[in-house]
């Protein structure tokens, strides 16, 4: 079995990782200037891009309407011409994404809702062991791990990479 065969076939990219991906794809210089991505650097973006591209070859990259709405709202905070460039990248990748809907009416009473919000609760109610969730949100990663879902915390991933440089 190859390493790729051992990976889940579905990758769900959470909001902050997806906004980093979009900003980096549109203009890597924006990563350090945009308040939503300035904690990252170009090497972080390149690593993220490699992970997403790898999953695109072996499986599917999944999102939810909740994540896309958050990403759109965050990208809307960019000044022009960056905002337009990021929205163009988003428009270009939407057809490649497998968008799955978890209706809020299905989970608004769950205990996670008041702790992690609507977008993250939708993720927790959508994913199962067939998924790997890429996030920088410790609460979401912890909630998923407690449910037996693989979650890759991008911050820990970055830290390991930085320590090995």
C-alpha cells in the first residue's frame, strides 16, 4: 500500500486554510499583508497547496456552503485589487470542489453548536472516518478527534515543519 492509498479519499479544508490557499493562489505577496493570513508565510501556503493538490489527485476536496460563505466574507475584507483577484481564484476552484450541505436545522441543538459555531458544527455533522479535515482551529480539531475523525491541525503541522528547517 502506498502512502496515498492509506489516506482518506476526502479532504475538507476549513475556512482559514482555504482563505490562505486563495490568497496565495492570487498573490503570494498578499499573504503577509492581509490580516486573515499574515500569521502565515509563503512556505506555509506552498505546503498547503501541495497537500490540496495531492488530494485532488487521489480523492476529492470537499467544502460546505458554510465554509464558502465564511471564506467569501473574509475575502471581502481585502482591498482592491486583491479582493477581485481572490474572488476570481475562488470562482475558478468552485467547480472543482465537492460541495456538501449539512443543514443547520439538523444540528442547531447539538452541544457543539454553542461552542464552535455554525460552520464548524456543520463540518462535525458532515464528516466521518472517510474524511481528513484540514483546519487551524484547535477546538474543531479536538471535537473531530473526539469523534474519531482525522483532523490535521495546520498550526501543529506548520510548527513541526518550522522546527525541522
